[in-house]
């Protein structure tokens, strides 16, 4: 079945550092891909998405490109802030409007 | 601002109790979902619904049931709570295929 694999955390960075969180997926067809963010004590919020190969999703300085050849959707940000500290989830949607999530990656940004 | 509202942020229940978790959305979404979130396991789908009175099992439905009598409300029921159901429960709704979900803030349930 469909699955999503994320890099294990926690990832600890200093403020203004470059961020990459790796995400790869397994699917039979051509899924839509998503990144969600969960701040402490809150539910998940949609961060960005891409619906077809080579699409780039972007929001709040975060970017991810849908790479069909490597089945990847890595999340990047050029300069992280303390306020970016959260849990980040990669997810795919293939059939039936059901999201399949990765295990999540904790990001900690130090000032 | 569109919302998914879960009735309780924290709940403590005893083993064997029947537990109701309520979720209401104000976006007129057709699709609603219940997930549980556990450290290291991410989010796992318990049940979902594409329409009123319709329900489908997700990946881990054992020990749970759901009710959707009205479009805006989707309830998760633990028939007889057990300690292994201690978890964070997240409700979500969606407009349809290809659209992202809107999540509630979650209910942290502890079964003692």
C-alpha cells in the first residue's frame, strides 16, 4: 500500500540556518503530496502542497518540489526562525481523499 | 474563519467506560475523518465519512465506532475504553479529492 517515509528527528538548528527535511513516498499512481505543520498544543495546519510532477509548493518561506523520478518531496527553508519550531508531517493522497502520513519530524530552532 | 471544533481538549476516562469524542465543522465539507496520533507512528486513520449516515473503516478501526447524523458533526465512540486507546485524537474535514484537510485542535484522551 501507499506509504510515506520521513527523516527521523529531532532536527536541531540555530536561527537563520538552512533547513531540509527529507520525505520519500511509495504509491502505485500519481498522488498529491502535502506538508503539514503542528505547533505545540495545536492541530495540524496545511503548509503547502503539490499535485503533479515538477510542481513546487511554497508558503511562509518553505518550499517543496514534487520529484517523480526520485519519489521525493523534501521540505526546505533558507533561514529558519525560532517560531518555526514544530512537528512537520509529509503526506500523500492518492485515492478516495484519504491522506497517508509520515511519522513526523520534530524541528527545534535555537536562538 | 473556518473551523473544525473538537469538544474537549483533555479527557480522562476509566477502563471500560463508553467514551464520545465530538467534532463539528462549519465549512459545509462532505468529508470528515478521525485520526489518532502517537509518537513515532504519525497519524493513523480510524474512520472516515463521505456523507451523512455514511461511514468507512480506516486502518485501525478496532475498538471504535462512529456516527454521522448531520453533515457538520462526526462523532467517534470508544465502546469500552482500554488503556491502549490513550492517545491524541484528531478530527479533520475536507472539501474533496485533491484538497487538503482542516484539522481540529485535538483531544488528548487518557484511559486509566
